[in-house]
């Protein structure tokens, strides 16, 4: 069948494809001389065909039109070569592929070079990376500001000190750090923070297992951690038992009261952190478990290391990522939010609506809480259950309370005039915040403007009424 007389010639077809190709195309001979290039190559590289045809590709590199020559690499190797190239005149990022065309004698007769513009792709990738980083920062900030999930567990962070603790803990959780040491006085909330780190980590769907290292004698503690086989010791279960390190596989093991862990078990924990291998008591079989370890203590581990009561190698292994929880007396801005949180939690639990009055607010402001958050929680829980009145002041501020005893004895408050004025202002703000539903109502009660109330609340670190409690 003969071709139609109107059909374009094969050469015209190839020329059309060559010129309308979105990718840049170059044809270069075996000596590196440019034979032809299409319009896309002109546009991407900022050159004209008349300017470069007949010139050697090395001249364009020397002139700075392009920063590298894929052609020269192909002529040297005789193989297809790809590289990232920058067109200096246009600033475009190009993926350049040079493909050799061999002559009858097997040498490179021509090199066909393909330019693909990836500038937009590279820019989009960069912007996507920036967006991911910004999103991660936003998630950290939002979690640190709201902490709605952890509020149910008593982790309140109104003070700058606790906000920083939560920020650090959240970063460790998101980075899936596996060995973390929590330090702080008894009752500061180390267990709550450990669970928070677990729930915010990629291991959240896996087990969270907790053990108190001070609650068990050495033999039982080892059996609990590493498990045992049938007949491993007197009283052992006939079926044997997996240890907590096995149970926590894929999740988190929380070692509370780490400073009281027996010296011999410290060595085995260190070995586990090194190789993640477990051998049950009475067994020769090695098992593997990959779990994060969060340890906590209220003791000075460095002092214990000096006294040879704690292994220095385990201390240094766990001390890489350390979070210090401040005592409640050093983060006074958390006292009222914690109190209201516990009032709400135990009010719902025991079906009793309780409120704070002026005397209770004054007592909360001044009491040092040597038992930290645990003591405050116990006090509020006791008041919710035992106090018969809706306002719990009389129950909280009793004769046995040292601050109330001081007041009854006529003890005059101490401090400079400025300090006394500050304390009085803060007490008035706390009382109004507890009794009013918003800052406008507070302003009306205190006889000042609403902006003044907002400014003074911020200065004293007091959350406004109606604000979300984290």
C-alpha cells in the first residue's frame, strides 16, 4: 500500500518531535561538537542554537553556561551517564542524561543528551520539607499549650517551667528516643510524664509496663524483669512466666525508683540496653525484645555513683536524655490549675460539686507542698469526699495547718511593702478568677478595666477564668 502524498516525510516527523519535546535535546558528535539542539534546550539553558552549534561542549563549561558536562563523561566511559546540572544563565536545575550512539567500529559516534527540568520539583520538595518541619513544630507547640489528653491524667502545665518540661518530653517522644531518665522529687509526676512520653511516641499502641524497683526484693525483681522457667526457684509457677521486658516488647518499660535497683540487676539492665537480649531465670534460651526504657528516681544518682551504689556505666547510658521535673513550690502557677483539675476529677468520680473560697485560695498560694503534686491531689481528694459543705475552705484550712495556725496566733506577715502589695494583688486575682466566669466579670468585681485584669493575670501567671485547663 503506497503512502499518501500528503503524509509528512519521516524527516519532518522526527524534526517535529524533536522541536516540540518538552525536554531539552542535544545531539553532539564523537569529538564533543554540538550538532543540533531543540527549542526546549535553548529555553532551559538560556542559549540560542546559532550561538552554540558547531562549538565544543567543553567551551560551554569553560564559559560557565553549564556547570558540568555529561557529554564528556559519556565520551570517556562509553556508557549512559546521568547527573544533576545547573544551567547558569537561567538558574534551572536539570537532570541530564547522555546516551551514546555507537558507530560501525564500536566507538561513540554521537551523544544524545536529554535535559529534564526539575527546578519546580526541587522547590516543591524543599517547601514540603519546610512544611513538614513547621507542622512538627506546630504540633509540639499545640500539645505543649493544650495537653487536653494528659489533663485527664493530672499533667498540668501552666507554669513556664512545666511547659518547657512538656516541650522537651514531647520532642523526645516524637523522635522515638528509647532511653530516658526522669529526675525530680517524690510526687512531682514522673510516672505521669513517662506515660505521656509513651502515648505521644510511635510506640503508643504497644504496652506501657511499669515496675517499682524499690518494692521488690532482689530475686523477685529479677524474676519480674527477666521472667523465669518452670522450677527456676522455690514457688515458681509450673508454666514459667515471661518477664516485663518481654511483655513490653515494642512498647515502653518504666523503671520507677531506679536508684533503689540492686547493683547486680543494674548490670543485667545495662546488658539489655546494649544488645536487647533476655534470658529467663533457669533458661539457656536467648530471647530478643525491643522496648523503650524510661527510668525515674528522686535520688542523686551522681552521689550514688561516687558511693559505688550505682553503676557509672548505666548512669551514663541513661543520662544522655534527662528531664528534670521541678517541685511544686517552684512552679506556683500550676497550683490553682491542678487544684481545679482535681476538684473537677474527683467531683465527677464521687458525685460531689465542691468550690474554693477566699481562705482556701490564700492557703493554696502560701502552702509549700513538701509532697508536691501527689500531696495536693490527696488533699483535694480527701476534701471532696469528706467535706460536707460545697465550699471546702473550712475543711482545708484547719487548726492543724501551719499557715492557719500562724494566722490564728496573730503572726504578722513578713516582707517588704512591695512584696506584700504583690501578694495581696495576686490573692485578689486568684479569688476573683475562682469565683468569676470571665475577665469582664473580674474587672467589674475588682473595680478596674478588663485590659488591666488581663495584663495582671498574665504578669502573675494566673490563667483567666474559662480558659482551657491543660
